[in-house]
C-alpha cells in the first residue's frame, strides 16, 4: 500500500496538527504524506490566518483556470484539502487590509461577514464555501479537492476529543466563537494551550476518539465523508 499524497492549504500550523490527526482517524491503516502548501513553511509569502488562505486562492486563480485536479502544481497530489475555520464567516475583507477590500469589491466576491444563525452551523458553512469558491474563481474545485470547515475552529474537534462529555464547553460546541481561547483558561488537568507543541501533545485524542468528535461536531463528520468521496 503506497502512501497517499495529500496537500493542505490551511490557516496555520496548529490546524495542520489537528487535521493530520483527523486524517489518521479517517484513513485508518492507509498511510499518507501531508504536505503543507499554505502557510509555506520556508517562505510564508502570503502570511498566515484566513487572509493567507484567501491570497493563496487568488494566486492559484491567477496562475491557472479550470479544475484544481488539472493544475500542474497540484495534479500530482491524490488529495487537496483547503481549510478555513468557520469563524471566518464573522470577519470582514477590511480585516485583511485595504488592498484585499478593494479586490473583493472589484471582483464582486461573495460578501463577508456571511454568518447565519447557529445552531445549526450548516447554513454558515454553505455560505462560507461559496465565499471560498469566489476567491478561487475562475479556477474551480476538483473531484480531489476537500473543503474543510471546522466550526467554529479546529479547536472544537480537539475539545470534543479531550473534554469530559458533560463539560460546559461542549454545549453547542460548533457555535462557540471563544472555545479555543477558553481551552487555554481551563484548570491545569484540562488546559490546552493553543500552540503547535500544546496541540501536538493532545492531537492523538482526535484520532483515538474520532467517533466522539463526529458525534459532537457535524463538520468533522462532513470532513470524513468528503475525504472518503475524494479518495482515488
């Protein structure tokens, strides 16, 4: 069984850690190599955060039009994952600077903010995916492209894996905009600091308790289904 080659466009390095753990749960014994395209590890030209994902999409659309499956820089990957935390739906283009705000107006991108009442989070995810596709236009998602929209962040998946099922933070966990920050203020035995070492120390829980994560986080289940549908 050869390794799957998976490319990841994500907001930041902590998202890489948690999405990698989720993939281990979804793919089971299938081994894979996860390559981080954004943020670039050695040359972070687009910066981090959702603004970095936006700029990666714009650069991709400027370089190539058509299905991402056939993009010369991407076609050798078996899977491409594009990640945005759902809390991006509460942001404004102006948060990325005047230049991005002007481009958004000129290209008539779908509007931000685009958040919908939560729960459930599904309507917000649909709106946010439309925003992402606007950034990519005229390039389009391919059959090997998976859009990953954890609600409201990948931190929700971690919380669902490491916290007791009755913990207050797990109530409407996909609608809690402050959840990642809250994890850092919990008592010592439950506290999770948002950092690569802090998340990596706990990430195996996502792999181990993935069924629990899916039960609490609809977007985790959606991610699993999308990955399985896109597999070669």
